C-alpha cells in the first residue's frame, strides 16, 4: 500500500484543484480565494507525482509512518554492515601427513635433535596439538573404525574440531619411527583413557602444508628448491618431484586416463641405463623411515635400472614425502633387494633430456582391457 500512496495523493490533489477551478465559475465573487486554493492543490499534486515517479523507478517501497531521518540512518547502517562483511577465505588444502609435518619442522627448526632425544622430538607434537587447539593449524582425520582394515576405510576425512584436542593428544613415537601403514593407523590418544567423556578418536591424520609453513617458516638458507651439489664435479641435483613438475610444460599430461606417467618413467629408466641422466638416492635398507632419512645420497649405478622401477603411484599422491619417491623391484628376491629412496636427478642433463629426447617415449604404451 505504501508504494501507491503518492499516486493516490496526486489524484486527490488534482481532483481538489479541479474543484477549485470549477468554483471560480460558480462563485465568481470568491475568485481570488479559488485561485489561491487552485494553485496550492496543483503544487501539492506535482510534488506527489514526483514522489510517485521516484517510487516506481526505484522499485523500493516507501516506509509509511517512519520519519525520514530514521530511514536514512537505517540505510547508512546497512551500508556500513555490508562494507565490513569479511570476505570468505579459501579453505586450507590437506596435503601432508603427520609424519611428514613432523619431519619438516624437525629439519627446519630442530635439525640438531638427536634420534634418541625423545623429549625434544615430542615437543614438536605438543606444539602441533596446541596450534590445533588454538585453531591456527587444521588437522583432518578419519573417525576411528577399528573393525575395518586399512584398505577398507569408508569414512571420509573431516576436520577435527579444536575442542577434540583438550583431552586428546598425538602418539608421537609411532609418527617418529613408524612406516606408512603404522602412520595411517595411528589414532589420536586420550590423556586419560579412563575418562568417560573422552571424544571419539581419529586416525590417518593430515595437515595443510601452507598452514604449517606459516607457523614454522623455513629457516635454512636453501629454501624451496632443496637443490644440492655433488661433491665431485659440481653437478646440481634436484628431487625427482621437481623434475616431474617441469614435465607438463613440455606437453606431458598426468591425468587418470593418460598413460604419460608410465611412459615418462620408462623413458627415465632407459635414460639412466644409457647414462644420459644421473640419478641419486638414499639406500632403502632400514626398518624405520627416520633411519633412511639419515642415509647419505649416493649415485645409483646405471645397471640398477635393469631390474628396478620407479614408484609411479607416488606422483599422484599429494601427501607424498621425499622418501616415498623410490625404486622397487618385483624380480629380485626380497632378501637381495636394494632399492633407493628420495630420488634425485642431475638437473642439467635431466631437463635437457626432457626437452629433446623424452617425447619419443610418448604414445608407446597401449591400455589393455
């Protein structure tokens, strides 16, 4: 009704002005009075008509009975509220498991910690727990399903609420020394297992690399690339993961449907066997990943690639760490196997091969049904 009020007012004052004009004819002795009334009505009718036009074209109802000053103040407040509504920030990406997070912080900030210094190592997990409780570090996990095998987890990853960490902690020794299966099966640990109000446990924990780096920025002089130089000849070597990230620039596509990932790994093997690319790795001969991490990088003999392959599955795993990039064999008896982890390549020769010779291996493999 409010939006039609100016129109009704226009018609009313117009009709009253018309009556005043007729009064001048019927009662000419009061002509001056009728003229004054006529022009007043015409003026009010024009004002109402302008108000009606404003309402129609603005398509906003006029509040009836609300003073103009109050309406203006409310509109200003609405604009202020809209101006200060915070923009929605991008959700953090879960791309690092808990063991990789521990190794990152240890290597960047506590590289002097000895392997047997459990107290200082456990302090890193205490810091993770405090950050998660404060809400500055997001930790994801799968609700514990003890009746399911590791390859049958159907419960998806979800954000663990900060309240969870008031009574629950992290079983740090399993993250320090466990293998991949142990790490994934490790659950959050209650401070007092006898409390009745302990929340349900989570396992297969993941964190965001971006949040972790923000809380614990790299301190080493060589940040990001982790390029190293060989003690002999000055050959610059880079992790094979970085070499892999260069491949899409030259047309390689690592989608689920593509065979490029297998063809490129086959080409790298052949190039290493032919001596076109030099590769280094840490001997993968230890029970615990922490011991393999302490192994020195050694040059892998070209003959190694006659019986060993590169673990291609890891290149599609966003949570993979350096030690996951390794060689393996199904031909050599298990007792005689000697693979390498944390694979590195000579940067110059590897990138040169990628630009010039790698393309000939594309399209060589066919998908079987």
